[in-house]
């Protein structure tokens, strides 16, 4: 099975060949490295930019408004914060033109904890990203969705922010991407660059790859249960799945929703589950104050106050400036499996 990094790479290769992708660029994105997480190895249009995040985003905007279809990478989301005004400019321009100026661009960046990257490589960007109206924001939790969401992003005529959970880029998916070879070793030999000299290496992209698309704005119901609902995405989604599986042994059955898209988000799927269970927990790893989960909780209270059986909850990261490098500090800063399991158990068993 493909890893998430391989899935993203194959989707970008398909985009170059079939969807009009013209430039894939950023720090270390081109040869010989092909991305610090190898997500851009072997891509035909990949090139290395200067170490200038504002220049990267500005160039993407210029290419997009000129009719190109670029994919720009900010190596770590920790360094995207100084581009906020440019991110606002892209969507402001589309909006103020009444849709006449399209910006078919994708900004991809890695986000979140899980690799012990300390305070400069562990930030989350989802909450701040959702505060910039106009961007479509996707956040996969597995390789198949990573491929399908990238294809959807490459097809879109609007600016799309593609958030990659860095802790999951080496994770393999239980499902196979349509067109992916059955033998994962064969896939590795085809598309993974060898160690050492890569001057003469070229990838052999699987011929069966298709425009398999995960629709932007559509959540996925990963588990079904009538006792409570948990909504998550990215790195914390597998934690919710593991916790839900463990709680089945205690007679507790959860609806587990993978949001997959933060903007526009699938409120219909969330609402349907909340009306069924009357209990809901929103889980992510961004800091807990002005967290995206708080918005979902506020809307839950506004619309379902009299249908809730107990108070809704948010489990998020601590409100600290960064994540410490030491494993104990990282574990204490962002939700881990024991935290998720505890919150899900307490929610499901709280008396009405």
C-alpha cells in the first residue's frame, strides 16, 4: 500500500500529465531532494525556489492570475505565518472581482506535531487558515484521501490550501489507490528515488492512475454507532478510530467522522450524526483557544441545544507558544491516544 507521501507524489504526477499543472515549486522541492518529505521526487515541473515564503506565495499568485496552474509548497507551516497578508490577497482578489479573476493554485504545507520537531517544526495551521475567508482547506488523514483530495485541489479554479499531517506522511493506508500496483515493493522501485547519485534516475509512474477524486467539502463516516459522535481530521483521526475500537469492548459505540475538508466543511454529515447520538466531541491538535473545533461546538449549541443529551466537548492542544522537543513535552502539549480515549469514554458515559 502507498504511503501518504507516495500518494501525494502520484497525484501531482497525474496533475502534470492530465490536469494542466505547470509549476511545482518551493524550498528543496525540485531535484535532487524532491521535498524534505519526498512528496515531489521525480516530478517533471518541480523546481527549487529561494528560501523565501513570501516569494513562494507571491509567485504562485502571479502564475495563477496569469492563467497557469501552480502548486507551491511551504516546507513547514511554521514558516507560513509571514504570508498571511498574501493569502488574504489571493482570495480578496477573487471575491472582489465577482469571480472574473480565478486563482487556480494550490498551496501545500506540512502541519502538526508527531515528529519531535520542537517549536519551529510542530505548529498547526488549521485554526488560523480557517480565519482567512475564501480558501478551500483540505486535510487528509490517510493515503487514499490524500490522493483524491489533491486531485480535487488540482482541478479547482479557486485557491486551495492543502494541509499535510507530517506525522502521517510515512503511514501506509489499508486501502489501495485506484491504479496503484498491488506490490508495494514494485511501487517503491517505480517512484522512489534511490539513495546516492540521482542524476540519471527517472520515475516510472503507474499507468493505471486515474482522476480519482475525493470531493472537497464531503466528510467520511469511518465508524458507526448510536452512543456518541466524534469529529476529527488529520493526525488525530486515527487516534479517534483506535479509541472507538477500544470502547466497543466496553459496550460503547461511536460515530467517527473524518472531516477531510475544513472549508467548506460538511455540516450536514455532522448534524445528522449529532441528531442521532445527542453527544459530540470535536478533536484536533491546534491550540485550544480560538480553535476550529470551538466554531463547530458553537454551531452545535446554536442549532441543537435542545437535542443534545449532554454538553458538547472540544479536545485540542494546549494554548502554548510551541511544542517542546522532548517526547514528554510533546505528549503533554497535543492530544494523544490516552487523552482521546478518556474524553470519548467520559462523553459517552456522562449522565443526562
